C-alpha cells in the first residue's frame, strides 16, 4: 500500500515564504516521507533545491502549467545532514 505524498501549495507566495512553509511541513513529517511543494515564485527554483541539499533531503524539480513542482523525500533519521 502506498500513501499519497503530502502537499504544500505555496503558489502566489514570495520568497522566503515557500521555503519557510516547506521547512515547517517537513519538520512535521517522519523520515522518508514525501512532500510535494508547488510554487510560482521564480526564486523558489533556487531556494528549495538548495535548502534540500543543505538538509540532506532528496529533491526533484519540474515545471507544470506555469508552476514549479518540487518532489521532496525527507532524509532518513540516520542520514547525515
């Protein structure tokens, strides 16, 4: 059984709000959980992947219908940041 990833809709929000909302949402998720973040702020294209690299989360980004889409997998509890 697979579970749907959590969704954080940050479309229409300007920097730094998409990253802050993503960070808060990730903190509430268990290790290995998936989070999809939608954003329209072009700065998010840089900020969100950079945050994920710094924190050790996997991040795949794409563009869908004028929105940025980030598929994030929260790092495991034993993974180094």
